[in-house]
């Protein structure tokens, strides 16, 4: 007799099979699977350079140089952080008041114990700047060779050399500004000489070299300038570096504020290095090799830029200290004392609000279209649509960078100019303006968030 089973009963019987125990009498010895984490890193520092073979094998050499120079730039940044964060140790150490003081030996021993690691860092810094100058000059000499000048030098290579120029400028200025570095080394040297820690001639000579290195202002710049001037045609390569920075700055081919300010510092410091006994930047300008009027316009618009951290530097100072400035000072307008419209908060606020409203409106249009059409991450878009989204994201990052740069530049110029008179009204007004700049400039960014 055939039994009729409904479809619902059949489906319920199938569902019951999931609860049916099926012991296999085997112990569970398999461990739980371990989690795998993957992090993409596109900063390979040219580790894939070995892929360039046969006809383009010469790019392996350039990529290798790039890689080693990037490592040296990272090391230079570490020394810049060391100098910027340096705080005086010698002021906190008890001083020996007289030769008859009973515990003076103990004080000197503790002084050496505390300051010796810090002085070792300074010694390594001195060795590093020597090595960096020699490396930079060797690259300049190699590229300035008569046969090499016929070859193409990539923009990335020129920008890397420009970053080296910026590193030299930053390290030299930080060394000049930090008097506590010299004081700590002097305190260590006195204590070490008393305890006869530096008995061999080599240690005495190295200590003397470090003292001269720390005491002389612009020592890194002077050594770099002297070694560059003995290289035939060095000004041509520096002109290429300055021109690429001018092109990048003029066309806004930068993203972060630090990249923007780096381009300006390379222009100024590069002109200073080019103007000397061997080369004349005004003759290069007459030959249309460089464009001084365009650089003057940039320096006029933005007179003070952040150097490192909260320290600032005046760009016109590079021009004023160049070799042939006095007889050509009439060609420069950036060296005249005047407030640039770049620091006019009211004028900047109008443009910032307008840019903010335009971008938020366009961003909302794309967001609403995604909601209405129901297309999400899994939807396929055309190359043109992906390009539009990429341009929109890039424009948003550029706007955020531009506003951040405004904050840094306005606060920087206020921090570099002190009140003219010590009257209470002027002092209060000065610091009040400085404190509200952040609130005024950041206001449009927080409107819709």
C-alpha cells in the first residue's frame, strides 16, 4: 500500500536530518585555524628594481640610488626630530662652584654619566651630515659629467635631490636655533677633561671638531656650498631641481602642506647654493635658465613657511644672504617688509567657505545618486565613473590640505613676528588673534560634521 506524504512533511523530515548524530569514533585532534592578517604596503622603496633588465637595465642603477638616498633621508629626519625635541640637560645638573668643593669629583662623574649618551648622538649627527654632504655631492658630480648631461634625469630623481637640499636646510637651521645643544656639550667636555676621559689624541681631536661644528652657525651650508663649487656645471643640475620645484608648486602638484613648503624651501636654498663665486643666478636668469620673477612672486605671496614643527623660516632670507644680492636687490620684491595678502584671514575665509560649499554639494550629489540607483560596492562602473570618483576624492584631500596649510602659515607668520611695543593692549591683541585663528579657519570644515 502506497503511503502519500505531503510536501511539507517531506521537507520537515529532511530538516530533521541535520539533528541526526553521526559519531565517527575519531578523536578531534585538528587545531583551530589561525587567523591570517594581511596589510598592503605600497611603499616598497624600489625593492622591485631587479625587474628592469636588458634594454632598460640602467634604471636598476637609478632605483638602487633612489632606495639608498631614501634611507638616508629617513635617517636625516630622525636627527631633525632629535634636534627639535632637544631640551637642556646641563641646566638641571648641579654645578661645581669652586675647586675646593668636596663632592666635585662625584658631580663630574654623574655629569659624564648623564650627558655621554647625548653627546654620542651629537657625534653621530656630525658624522651623518658629513656622509650626507659627500653622498649628495657625489651624485651631483656623477650627473654633471659631460656624458651624463646627455641622458634623461627623471623627475623623481630630481625631487629626491631636492629633498636632500631641504634636509640640509632644516638640519642647519635647527642646529643654529638650539643653544642648549652647545651648552650640554660644553658641560660634558668640562667634566670629561677634568676626569681625563679624553686622553688619546683622536678623542681630543673629535671633541674639538664637534665643538667647532656646533659653535659655527650655518656650518652644514658652508661645507655643502664649498664642495659644490668645485664640481663643474653643478649650477645646471641645481637649476633643473629648482625648475621642477617651481613647476610642481605652480601647478599645485602636491598633496600635503609639508610637500608644499618643501618645494618653497628648496627654491630658496637652491638659489642660495647656486649664487656664489663660480655661478651667478642673475646670469642664469638672463639666459632663461631659471625664472627669478616667478620665484619672487611665490616668495611675496608666502613669506614665512614652517621649518620643522612649530619653527618657521623667512624665505627671503635665502635671497638676502646670497652672494650677488646687494647689486641686484632692486629685482626682488619679496625682501621688502610688507604683509602678504596670503595672511589676510577675512579674504581667505570667503574662498574657503565657497570651496567647502561647492565640494559638499558635489559630494552629496554623488552620495544621493548611489542611494537612489541602489548601486553599492558590488556594482560595476565604467572607467569614466571611477575616474570621476577618484578626482572627487583627490579634490577633497587637496582642499583639506589647503585649509591645513592656511592654519599653519597664518599661525606661523604670527609666531615669527613679535609685538612692536610692550604695551598691554598690543600684547593682548597679538596673542588673542593668534589663538582664534584656528577657530576661524577650521569653522567651515566642521559645519556639516
